[in-house]
C-alpha cells in the first residue's frame, strides 16, 4: 500500500503529522503553564501569609530572648557587687 504513494504525498503527510504533533505539544505546554500559575496563586494566597506570620513570631521570640539576656546580665552585675554596710555604731572589739 505504501509503495504506491508518491513522494509528494508522503512528504505532505509527514509535514501534516509533525504539524499536528507540534500543535499538540504546544497546547499541552500552555495547559501546564496555566496549571502552574494556579498553583503559584494558591501558594501565594494560602501558604505565604502563614510563613510571614511564622517569621514575625520568630523575630519577636528572638527579641524577647535578647531582652531576657540583657536583663539577666544587668541583674547579675548588680548582685555580684557586695553591699557596703554603713553603720553609725562602731563595732565592739
């Protein structure tokens, strides 16, 4: 059957089949890009606000820890000094 096909007909069939394949792959690519855009939009609206809030809470926790360390260091320097007792009565020997 294929031996009786002219070269022109065979080349035309090949060009049309490759064009159809290229069109199919192009449409498949466009569908994939649209699906990716929808997925990124979902991530942007649902996931990122939670991550931003988590980052902010982490920063606030770090600030709290630093404030506690500063307070601890200030209290530690005050308690390390021995208090001087001032008495108006001299000690008896």
